[in-house]
């Protein structure tokens, strides 16, 4: 099964510590096993643009679609046998400590 | 097989379901992969059994018959769905190649390996269905697995079901409801009553929970030894909630009693899974001792529908053998914890408290100082409002009512509970403040959950005595 890991910030989590950030190791291990299919960081919400079409008219707004103290800072698309393996992978991501990770199963068309 | 009357057929179905539901649903889930499909197909099979068994007689292997019929129903349901996905899933069931977690479908290179389900009684099901037939079967046949033997495989099935039902990705309510339905085969209406909701609402919640198992890819298996520590706590919580659902019923009857016994049975099964030296043994053993002690007092806990306080219970109704056995489990657990210098958890402490209460032959012999010590340790390890309430009673007995009342002052969240005011009334009565005690018992009575408990609290208000003379209201 494929899962998307939404890497989220969380003000209540451990403060970020660059020395403890082993993201290269995390990515490297998953690349080796072929379990990580894609993934990127995302620019901060200041750089976000929200687009809507309302009554046939295009509305473009600066910023994210909700005001929030937490936002998605990155994503990873992984292949896992089941939810337990996806949880295992997510728990090893450094942002599970410095933020939190939402595990969402992909819903294929 | 010879025809039997309808009542006999129904009785055979009831006893098969009571004895074997977990094994049957486990076999169907293994075969069809999807929990909802398995549930729907098995319900159909139960209905068919009612008429078929009355007409043709009860099969020699009723459980096998049900599994085979359910599997055919699943194939039928998928055929009717008519989608590509359903066709793929149907093929997988027909080939008997579904993986245990129900996600992966592999077609063998030679295209063989299909099997004919229902080699014995099952073949006589009233819905033969165009099941794929073929040469010799190499795949696992759930029907054959359901032979007369109900040994180790039975526990394996129950454990797989329990760990999937208790998966942390499900809400706590969904975990308990799903365990009641799938592992214990309880009717949806009964589960609804336990959660104070209607049958259709509970049905919807169960459907949603099964959908999450399928969509999120929750595996159908017992966690690995490495995963067990983080999964064990959640499973024990679910099992204790099952027990509490049966135990706290204001109308104790056979169904609730059976629920308590089933919960105890599941704790034993989970214990048997753990290696003897696993640290999780401690809490699981503690929970077993706790439940067994509570269950041993069940016949004395209610009188005319009202809960009887421990002090007023008729102790000759307690099951002394069960209490002694629970004590041995606890003693072993505590000895091991102290030998290996491991901290004891909340279930062990609650079991120790329950056994301190259960051991003395007379309520007057209760060692309240010891119970207070245990409560203090419990409050440090796992603070909870209901724990504080019980501790206030103990402190009141051990160190005077003022100590108990002081603890209650910090319990703002419980002021709507009749238990809070009943405990307060008891402590105030001890302190000699009769007017306040009366008022507390009356307030408790006004929020009591049942008429019987209300009457009982009014009696206690009455027993405090009349208001002091000379007091002008």
C-alpha cells in the first residue's frame, strides 16, 4: 500500500535541534529499500497561495486556506506492507519528535 | 443428515456461535480479506443455517459449514458488485490466495491452485454457487482448518482478532465495540445498549471501523515481539473496558456475567502469548488478578437492583477460591517485580487494593492504612478522578474524615456524579456533620442513574438521622 506522510510542525513538540536532525539517514535508508517513492520539503505558508472558483469566478488569496499555528512542512510518499510498517517508518522521521507526522493511505482512482 | 425441527436447528446454531464465533469469523476474514465483507457474508450464512439445518439436519461440522457458506456468499456479493476491483478480490478468494492481512493478491504462475471449498458438509449448503473448481489444492483451506480440533489455532485466531480490533489507529470506542462484535460475537443491539446508543447508530460505527481497517491497511496479525510492548497497554485497556461494561451494569444478568468471563478469558489468552520473562507479563497478570477479584464478588454486589457498598456486602456470597487464586497471581507478580526491580503499574496496584478489600472475612478487619498506602502509590503512577474518589474513602477510614474530605475538594470534575456525593456523605457522616451528610446523600440520590440506587441513597440519607433539634431552616 502507498501512504503519504504529512510532515507537520507542532509548537508543543520538542524544540528543533539541528544536531539531532538525521533526515539524510532516514531518507537514505528508505531509498535503499525502495520504500520511499517521493518526498519534498514545502516552502513556508507565507509563500502559499489559495485558489478557489466561486460562481464561475476565480478567487486567488495570499496565504494558506486556514489560519493555523501548525502547518504541513513537507511530505513523503512511501510504500509499506501495512499501516504498522507505515507507522514504523513515520516514527523514525526526525519530525515525529520535532513536530508530528500524519499517515494517510493513498486512495487510488 | 435427518431433518430436525426449527427450534432444534436454531439451538444448534446458537451453541455453535457461542462456542466458535471467533474461530468462524477469523476463518472467513482470512479467506475473504475484508472485515465488512466477512461480517456481511457470515450474517447471511447464519440466516441460511437456520432454514438449511432445520430442513436437512445439522451438519456434522457446523462451524465448517458456516465458513464455507460465508465464503460462497462473499464470492456472490463480489460478483454482484460487478466492479473490476470486486472481480479481482473474488478471484483471490476463489483461488484461496489471500494473504493474512488481506491486501496482497498473488496469482500462481501455472494458474492452478484453485480449490473446491466445502469438501464435506459444506457442499450441501443450499447455495452451491458457481465456485471455481480445479485440481488439487495447495492453498490453505479455512474449512479444513476448522476441523474438530479447537486447540492452539483457536487462541491464535482470537489473538489476531483482538490485536486488530484493539489497534491504536481506531478510536477507543471503536476498539471496544469491534472486539465485542467480532471476537465475542455480541449482537449489535446489545453493544449499542452498552454505549447508550441505538442499534442503527452502533451498526454505522462498526461499519466505519471495519472500513478504516481496510482503507488504512491495519494488519490482521499478532504484533511481532518487538512491537508487543507498545501494543500491549492498549489491548489491556480494551479488555478492561469490556470487563467493566459487563461488571458495571446495574442489572447483572447472564449476558453481563458472560461478558466479564469472556474478558477474563481474553486476558488469559493474551497472557499465554507473552514470553514468561516479558515485562508486560506484570500488568497483564495484574489485570487478571484485578478482574478475577472483582468477579468473585459479583453475587454480593447488587441487592434488589441497587449496588451494595463493599462494607454492606454479604461476604458469604463471595467466591473465596477465586479470591485465593487471584491472590496467588498477585503474589507471584509482586515477587517478580521486586526480584527484578521493576516498577509496578496501575493494574497490579488496583489488584492489590481489590485483594486487600477482599481478603478479610469481616469488613471491620479491613486494613485501611495499607489500602491508603496503595492508593497513594497508584495516584503517583496513574492519577484519575475515580481513583481519587476511592482514595478519599480509604483516607477517611485510615486517617479520619477530614483527610478524605480534603481530597474531594480537588475533584471539581466529578461534582455531577452521584458517587462523588455518596462518598462525601459518608465522610461527612463520619465527621459528625449530620446535616451536611444528609444533604450530600440527597444530592447523590437526585443524580443516581437508577431508581433502585436512588432509593438506596435516600435510605442512607434517612439513616443519618433527623436534622438537629433547634436548627431553624
